[in-house]
């Protein structure tokens, strides 16, 4: 039985235990990911979703194993299935700090998705991707800064503020502006937003 045939949708497992077993196998034998990536081209949306989920779960502990496959994940961001899009975006967020060329080309689409993407989860991971990419340093932080500021207008405020905290660390020239920006959210009704704003406000004193 091939590794793709062991995925949850292929064996009728609704608990996703089968996917977790495949993840464990891929962590132990990273070369298996080459076969998992082949599943991303399937017309079976269940198989595509499972394959993307495996890549996400492997990336959580071993992002370097998944980063070579980032272009294949980008290709899924227009997929009709919401689950496929969110798994792809989640995996990309986890490897963003390792895939600068991919992220730079993706930035215009990430900006567009904040207004046209129907899934809140996909938008959440898109903002996380920006913050994770900013870890690379000043240039990356400068690239994502305007997109993170724009994300403050949506439901991703806490994630955007967390990303801007990374920007503040790596691009000190933005600190004064970020200090003022954080002040706007210090009394936000959402606890997560307020907590992130306080952290950013303190970090930019």
C-alpha cells in the first residue's frame, strides 16, 4: 500500500488517526513527502486535503522537511475546497521563515486575500505567515509591515499585532509609529487583541 493510500480519506478513517500515522512515518522518513506532494495534484479533494494536512503537521515540528514543497502549497491557495486552502496556508505560515523567495512573490496575493478570501481561518493563517516571515530580519519586516497594518482592520487584529511585535524587534525604525498604533487597541473588547496590544506598546516604549 502506497503512502497516499494510507491517508484517512482513502481508508475511510473519520478520526484522522490514519493521517497522524502517516505524519509519524514522514517525520521518520522525510523522503516520503515526495509522494505526499504528488497527492496535491489529485482531483479527489479529500486526498488533497489529507496530503496538505500531513505537510502542515510535519512542518509543525520539522519545517525544513516541508519548505522545499512551498511552491506546491502556493498552488493550492485557489482551490475550491476551504479545508485545502487553510491547510495549505497553515503549512506555508510554518515554513515562511525558510522560504523568502516564495513569500516575496506571494505578498500581493496575501494582500488581496484579506479582502476576497471567504474563510476566516485562511485569513488567520495568512496573517500568521506575515509575522513568521518577519522573523527573517529588517528587510522582511519592512516588506510585511504595511500588510500587517492593513490586517488590523479585520478579524485578525490580535495576529496582526503579534506580527507587528516581530516587526518592532527587527525593524526599530517603525517603533515610534508602532507605539502609537498599539495604543489604539489597549482597551479593545477582545482579550486577545488587548493582550497583544499591551505587549507591542511595552516593547516600543
